[in-house]
């Protein structure tokens, strides 16, 4: 489940402008329902953004042996 501080990118479920494609956003709220859609707040973006339009960024783990 998504939580505050998670890093996410916008997927292609909804229109994403060229400047936002591939941009990593930080979640600044817990998900909540707005007009039947689960949304969250993203740092640097006003208003809620639909959770199903986001993918969590998997951060690389530092491998001390690698």
C-alpha cells in the first residue's frame, strides 16, 4: 500500500505531459477517496492525483558484496 514518503512515477493510465513523464514524485499524503477515486497528494503538484495512475519507484539497494 502507498504511504507518505513513497517515491512514485505517473504511468500511462491517464494523460501525462512530456515534462512529467518519468519524473519521480514524493507522496505527501495518505490515499483518500475523492468522487469515487482513490487519490494522493504529491510534492510539487497541486490537488489530488489518482492512485491507479501511479507506479511505486523501486529504489536500488546498496549491495556491499556487489
